[in-house]
């Protein structure tokens, strides 16, 4: 009851005209920033932070919270419409979102992304409201050994699940890990594979890599495989009415969104794991337990729903360690932490006692931000789907230019632009040879955290690998990995034995 | 990423499939070699800087070898025409020190639409100019991205 009362008080604080306006502006800006390839919520919040210092702290944090949610919604748009994921979690969204666009169902993919983002975000915020401190302490139970085991589980499942050929999927995963070892790793402080180039000292930037491998390689594919929207009758299928989800489709995305909301939120509270792991594990779970799981990756709205609900719930989850313990769970939360400290607030266990107005105002503003973001996002869908009607003769040069500008704007570096171009050509040939690209990118994102956690775990145990078995969480995760690897083999042997028995009986 | 083209002839499929796999094997072996010989695999009771490159490089090379032995030459149809945008964009990027980012990208759109897509010059200029304007306003003015100006602007001013 205390929590409900505090939440209602929070709503009383946050539901003023100026705060609602701030939420609307924040959500709108967030959608724009999130939709621009190369920019993400960290950039958006960093850009807006100085402006909010003039405001009342509660209004400021409401605006930033809404911007964060808006970015989460907008990040999926370029992934669905152009196959250019705006940020790492959107890589998973593009797996089903872009095929849906190619089938002329881009509007439905956008609606699904928005509605499941809303459901996932709401699940995440509700869990944060009622279990915030508990969630934060669960997150703390994940030490280096547990985090390493969790990321290893994600890596093992990536290769097996994405693409038609698991061997090629695993090779792509290995290549992603190898690319992530370029530069000075945080675990060792030693330059690797830099070949004396100062541009490689910080490693490869993720955004130019993802823009090249997904966006620019798509331009090369489009050069020959052109989709003529008029000839394929896409215009009739891209109207607002055709984009709305029917009852059957809504029924199919609700279980996926709720399940992914819970998974995403739990992963989001783990420092460093973040929205990418949240959206990917949600997608994996959907593929394993959801209806039509085997169809995921070929253009299913359930795939978009799982990914989007997972990453929005993870965004809410990352606030739990920030507010309860003062530990940011993601890059965006780290920027927000800076903002809170500049307002004179010290996030941590005492924040709930010393500044209850602010904390509950912030939590209630997340509900407000989520509602504003979904309203703004739904309102612009009719305009967004028109993008799909633009002919390839215009799309090819414009997307190519967006790829160049997006990859340059991350670090203001021409090296990144050339790298993006090379990555696009390499990805084009890999895709032509049926090597899936998504495992490579996801492995690239997860590897630095895996390497650091593995090193830290073995430092703690002084080189004793039994640390992974002594921890019940890590041991469970490692058992899951073993099952994951062995299950397909056992299933294959079982099916072969059954077929032999049947043949013997028939003879 | 969906990129399913029509199946090409077996010879071309063989070359694309085997060349890509061989390149990945070579990369894996290079990573494993550097990891083993240069960076150190195990040090101070834990994995060294070369541990991941060695394990992952060997993994990629071994699986790549297995893939070659399976002799499944599956690849989509690709041709030199697919690489035109990369070549044209490479030339456009090379002109950025002269024209600056916004002008070079505007010229790329205009030239591509007019010369490759055979659109009218007026339409090409309108779309190229519009796209350049949006990029300048969004990235240059609002997000304050410091685009390269190009030597031409310096000479003119």
C-alpha cells in the first residue's frame, strides 16, 4: 500500500501541464533521435541534458525519461524500414522487421514494434515500481562469474538459432568475437590487432560496423534485387487501415510481449548486460517456446514483438540499480546519473528516504513518458510507411548517404566512414555465401563484457575455474549451455534411432 | 538479413562460397597465430590477451574447414553491378577533402540519380539538394556535427 500511495503522490507531482508538455516534447525528440542511424539514447540525453538544467529537476527528469523511451521506440524504425538498426538492440528487431517491410507489411511491423514496446515498457516499469530495490539486489547477485556464464549462454544460442546453417552461424559468432578483440581491451590494457594504427587503438566502433554490415550491404543487394512498390501493389497494403493489427495478430503478440517484458526487465537490471542482451534473450525464448518459433527470422510480427518488448523492459530495468544502489545499468543510465548528481541528488539506498518526491515523480514520469511515446509513435506511422513507397532509384543513393553521414557523426571520423564502406562490402559477400550477419554483430557487442567478466572471475578465484561451478547461478547457466549444445545432437540421434526401428519393423 | 537471390550457376556458387569460407579460415588462423605467439594465452592465473583470439580463431578455422569438407556450395547470385554503389561512394568519399561532406554527398545523389538511374537532371538536383539540406539542418545545425568543410569552401571564402 505504501508503494501505491507513494506512486499516486508521484503522479500528483508529475501530472501538471508543464510536465505533460515536457514529456511530449521529450518523447517526440526521442523518436527523432532514435530513428536517426548512428544516434542513440545516450547521445539524445547528452544533447538535452544542458537544456534541462534551467528547469525544475522533476520537469527535467520527466523530459529526459520521455526522451529515453522515445529513443527506444524510434530505434526500431530504421531497422524495420531500411534494415539499418539505429542501435545494438534494434539488430534483433531487424531480423523480422525488415523481411516484413519487404513483404509490404512494414506498417504492421511498426505497429507491432510500438505496441509491444509499450507493453514491454509497462511491464518493466511495473516491476521497477513494486520490486525496484529487490531487483537491484538480485542484480548484485550477478558477479563476474555469473555475468560471464550468462553472456556465454547468449553467445552459444546466437549461432545455433540465427540462420539456416548452425555451422555458419557459429563461424559468424566467432568472427564477431575476433573483431571485438581489436584495440586496447579493458580487461588487459594491451593493444591487439591494431597494426600500429592509432584509429584502431579504441577498437572498432559498433555503429559504423552495424551501419555498414546491415545498411550499406543492403544498398548493394538493392542494386540488383529491386523492389518496385507500384508493381507489387505495396501502396494498397501500406495504408493506415492495412497497417493496423487485427484481433488474431494482437492475440499473437501479447504473450510474446509480456514474456519478453519480464525477461528483458530481469536482464536490464544486470549492470552492463543492457537492452541488447535483453532483446536477444527475449527473441531466443520466443523462438524456443513461442508459436511459429521456427518461422522467426522470416518476417513474423512475434519476432518484432519479442525484441522490442525485451529492449524497452530492459530500459526500465536499468533504472533499478541506478535508483536503489547508485549503479547505472546502462550507458544512458550513466549519463542520467551525471544529471542527477548535477541537480544535487545522490542516487543510492537513501534516495528513497531523502528525496521521495523526486524518486516517485521519476517513476511516475516513466509511465507518462511511455504513454506519450506510444501516442507520438502511433501518430507518425502513416507518414513513415510512405517511405516504403519510394522507388529504389532514389532509395539507393539516399540510404548510401545516410550510411556515410550516420557513421561519420558517431566520432567525427573519416576512418569510420571508410570502415563502414569496407564492412558493407564484406557483409555483402558473407550474406551472399549465406553467413548470417546478426550473430557477428551480437557477439561483437557482448564480447568485451564477457572478456572482462571472465578475467575478473578468475582473478577472484586465483585461476581456479571451479568458481563457475561453486556459484549456483553460474552452474545453472553453464548446465543450460551444455543442454543447448547437446540437445540438438541427442535429438538427432533419437530421431535416427526411431527411423531405424521403424524401418526394421516395416521389413 | 534477407538476401535470397535466384540461384546462380554451380561454378559461381562454388567460387563465392569457397572464397568467403577460405577468407574466414585465413582470418581465424591469423587471429589464432597472433593470440598464441604475440599476446599470451594464459597469464597471472587467468586468460591473457591472446586467449580469446586463439580460441575463437581456431574455432572459426576448424568450423570453416568442416564447412569446406561438407562441400555445400550455396551462394546467391552476385555480379559486378552489385558493387557499383560501393565504388561510386568510394569516389564520393575521396572527394570530401575537396568539396566537404555535405556537398560531396549532395553531388553523389545528383550524379547517381542522373547518370546511373537515368532520372532527369531537374529531379536529381531537387532530390539531391533536398537531401543535402536536410543533412545540413539535422546534423550540422541541430546536432552540431563538425562535418569536414572541404578545401573548396576555403578557396571560395
